[in-house]
C-alpha cells in the first residue's frame, strides 16, 4: 500500500480578496528560453558546444529576445559557449543573453569574466530561501539567508560597474520560492531591490520560481498576486515566472500566474527540464495564440521545432503532446471525424474565423496539413471515410453509401489491425462499388424518346455471353431497370441516385452513385464515364453484380 500518511497538505493562501480569477490574458508575456541551461542540465547527455550553438540560433529565429545560455562558472563547456557567442558576434543586438550565478563571490566573478565584451546581458542571481532548504541543506537563519542575497546583489552591482561596455540587467530568484513563507519571500526580494534600486530606465527582474511544484495552480497564482502587491518599486520590477511540472500543472500554473500580474515567463521548448520538466513555452504561446492574441513567438513550422528538439536533446515528442505531437490533429473516432468534416465545410462561409469541432487551432497555422486530420481505423465512422474521399479525391458519396462503405472499411482495418491510408480507402471503394463488370458487363446502349416514354436497347455480356435487352420507362434509369427486370427476373427499386463531375474540361468524367433495392435487399453501386447516361448504367450494373456475388445460384441461372 502507498503510505499517504507521511505527506502533509500544502497550506493555501488566505486571500479572500484575490483579484486574478476575474482577469484574462490580453497580451504575450516577455519570453525567456532556459533550454540551454535548465533544459540542458536535465539531459542524460548534455548538448555539445556545436549543438548548443545550433539550438541558440533556432531560438533566435523563433523570436526569443531573452535566452538563458548557461551557468558559465559551472563548467568549462558552459564558459566556452558563452565566450563563443560573444567572440563570434552571434548575438543579435535585440537579444539579451542570460547567465545564472549563485550568490557566491568566486562564482559571480567568473560569471562576469565570461560576459566581457557582451553588448547586453542579464545576470541571474539566486539563493535558496525555502524553509526546508534553510533548515536541512544550509542550516541558515532567515537573517543569514537575506545577508547572502544582499551581499551577492552588491557584488553583482560592483562587477557590472567595471564593465560599462555591457548593458546589464539584474535578475534575482529566491530559489524554492513556493516552499518559502510568502512574507519572507517578499522581504528578501525587497532587500535585493533596495540594493539595485530599479528605475523606469533600468528595470530589475524578480523571478519567482516554482522550483518544485507543490500545490495546485491556483495557489501559485495567489502567491504571485501577493508578491506583486507587496514588492517595492513594483512599476519598475518585471515579475517573472519559472514553473516546474512536478504535479503536471506547470502550464496551468503559468497561465494563472500571468493573470495574477506576472510579466515574464521562463521555460523550455516542449517542457524539457529536471524531473518532470519546466513550463512548456510552446504550449503556453500557442494557448495564447488560440485566444486571438499574438504570442510573439513563431511556431508556424512546428515540425522544425520538434526536429531541433529531438536532435539536440535525444528525447522525443510524444504523439499526443499539445500542438506538436504527430497525432494531435488526427481523429479516429467516427463521431469526431464527422464533426470535423462538417466544420470544415461550414468554414467555407466564414474563412476569417476558425470554428471547427475538436480542433482548437487551424493545423495550417503551425505548418501541418489537413491530410492527417482524419485517420481511418476500426473506430472510424462514415464521416471520416467521406472526409478522406472528398478531401483527397473529390468523391462526394451520398450519406447512405458513406455508411455502407464505412462498415467495409472499419472491418478491413479491424482485421488488419492498422489504420488505412487515403489510397487504401479509395482502392476499397473502387473494388467494392465502382464499374463492377462480372458477371454482367455493359457493352453498348441506344435510347429514344417516343411520346415522353424512354425506350432503351442495351447490349451486354453475361458470363461472357452476348445478349440484347430492351425496356422502357419514364426516364433513362427507369427504362434500363425495366430491361434488367425483364431479362433477369429481378425486382429493382431505385432509392437514391446522384452524380457529379470528377474532372474539369469538355471530356470530363462523371461518377454516378446508386442506392437500389434488388428483390427487397439494399445494394449500392457506382459507375464512371464521360457519358453521364453510361455512368448511371454502370452504377446500376455494379449494384446488380454485387447482388449476384451474394447470390451465386442466381449467377449460374443468369
């Protein structure tokens, strides 16, 4: 048994007048990618220098203006990467590189050495502030913890003055913020702010990380609102988020915290990071996009992002990963497929507004095509089969025929235990319904109208033997059916007939669909020809041949 009694519930915030639940996100936050630092340190095999350079260039291309590139004092690779970007002038003028440093003198010193010559840089200072870290790891009092942060802030300020060629921004994180008493978290942040004294021209970033996600997302939002209301210099402070995903709620926590007043988001592409990962920046950005807001990040070719991520991290994106997974724009369920098909059809009347059931965004907006939206397997229905034939081959089957075909398709998929491709589906449709010529084959027909009555004469092959049949009726289909009834001693009753052109031009082919009762049993057929009458006759013959396939004794008699 799982011993739940050793855990204690996380205490909620006492905030009866909280304001964030009634707010909405109206614009994109400032984005900061931490793929090259927080994400990289979580990899089984960290990125090489070459891989980090390629990843950095991709992040710039995606639109990130702030990129945490590493912890220069932590290793020679991290230091060398920072120097390489600076020495080779790979940092665009509008991009701020960010580096992490603990509040320790020798680490701060080496951090600034790594940044010499940079045009712009964010120095991210942190120390642990949570009750557990103070008591168990560092054995520090609150006063000693504040002194550590303040001394580090002073040292950062002094080193920055020695490098006037660089436009520095300062950032402070009370690490393990969500495990810290909120009044103390505010107190230590304000102590650092009193050293840096932010102004409108020189703002400071206060990053409030959910280093370990410990509670529901609404509690994180409460904590952010509390800090926003109690930080000094608030107008000149950029409140930043850095949520981890231990409870699987980092995206939700980030969105609620933005509603609570935060200005900035640190995270990684697709949520890579230690344990269960960081906030998935792509997911948050595209969530914002789905609400009609410019996310200010470009994921219009999301497969490129997936390729970069998987190549660099040696990890893979699950098929159901939001927005980026290979199956997230794919429907197997019959009812879903039918709704998508109808939604896509309705979109033709209002293409400026996306409204398609089961699809939160237009797949084309992230560089995907409509082809894989509907995949056909044993769970699929008539709507999905119809969608495939319409979108890929311009075949518009009547509803009853859609249903009949769907039974055939799902049966084949079930037996083969795989989904069927569009070409598979078209092949099945043609084999089951179109221009079936055994045992009866249409060879030639001639018709005339006398006193509003259509007279039909047809030459046919039946089991290889040539015969002539004749009939009359109130239309070409009625006359042909009467001829077949007389010759083969069967009763034909047309339930539904439709047709449409398959190609453009004067020699365009038509396809005809027939739903017909043969001796009281329902059958479907389809026929093609550049002659619409011939295509309708072939459709009827196809249905009759299907009837004879099911009744072999009648075939022999014919």
